[in-house]
C-alpha cells in the first residue's frame, strides 16, 4: 500500500464530500496488546517480462476468523515494511514497521461515507456500465479436473479465456481458515453481488471464489501470443503460530473518522 496514493484518494473524496461531521457516534477501535495467528501462507508473485518486480508475500490467518494479515515489503527507497491487518468487522490496522506507527481505519465506515457521493454520480449509468463489464459474455471459465497438493490441501484448476485472447489458469483450494476473500466480502457486503449480472455468477470460477474458506493458490495468465504476463504461486501453507505485538508504536486511530476528517488529521500532522 502506497501512503501517497492513500492521501490522493482521501484528497479527492474530501473535495467531493464537502460536509464534515463533527459528532462521532462510533467508538474508537480497541487495539489489542498483540495479534495472534495460526497459519502462514507464503506466495511469490512474478512478472515474466520484468523479473525485478518479483516479490514474496506472506499472509497470516487465524482459526477463529477474527482477523487476517498481509506483510508487504517495499523496494529500495520505498521500503516500508508494512503489515496490514483486516478484521471481520471491517477494521484495517496498518503497521509501518520502519517508522514504528500504526494507522487504523474502518472500511465499512468509509464505504458508508462514500455512498454519500452518489448525488454526484448518475448511479443508473454507473450500474449499467458495471453490469455490462461483468456480464460474463466475453469470459469463459472451466473446471479442468486437474488437482495438486499443497501441504495438506488439495488445489483445483480452472481454465479461463476472454474474447481478446488472454488466457490463464487459476487454482483454488478449500482450507480450514477464512481467507482474504472472506474478509473483503464481509467488508463490502451483499451489494457487491447485486452489481454482477446473473451470467457472471454462473461461471464455475466465480462460484468457486465466492465459497467460504477458499484460497487462491496459483494464478498464471498469458496473452494471445502465449507470452506470460504474471503468475502467483503458493510456496507453502503452514500451521505455525505467529504473534505480532502492538507495543512501541505511535497509534493514529481514524476508525471513527469520515474521509475528510482523516484527510484533515493527516494534513495537520504534516504541518506540525
């Protein structure tokens, strides 16, 4: 996550929103002494045309399903060493391990705030365009029947193809813990599916991805000339306890703030 991009999004939303709420009804997030995880999934993302962009990603999961985390390591001067925790009730806790600060926001609240922007947007046109792009007519997916083992889990292959000649494979495994998709769908809510057309929902791959506790283990895509563009490969799925302490960090709790309030708080800090 690039903080500069976050500030840009907040700035645009601030200009569109205009009205700043003074009273806050939502309580601040209660930061625990530590986050404890039970599983670690290690994946590598590689770009065939630029091997320098290859990166290793670490995802942490819990048996309880209360929260999950991703460790993101930057490169060169952009190295930040971020740990991003997302909870099942929509809180996002961003650890900047280099600068020793924690930033907390609430996705559900921000999505609710953004819904106020609908007065600036022709929602009928937006929804029509969304459904057109996700109508499923230019996309095919087939469950191939091929499987492979990753640790104790069986991953199944899906072949995908679009009308522009892009093809690829996606592998999914049923696991015994909530994955990224479970937390994201919990945060965005059921309205996400209402934006999809009925045809897209019937695709085998889409059906697999929206099943609870489904982990995407591998993705490989190529263009019409069979040139590999990007692939994700799971190196390991381990059941190994990991504990992340929250002590020693400066905490910026924005969990009960609106988008413009977050922007104002960040600008105030920068001007001090």
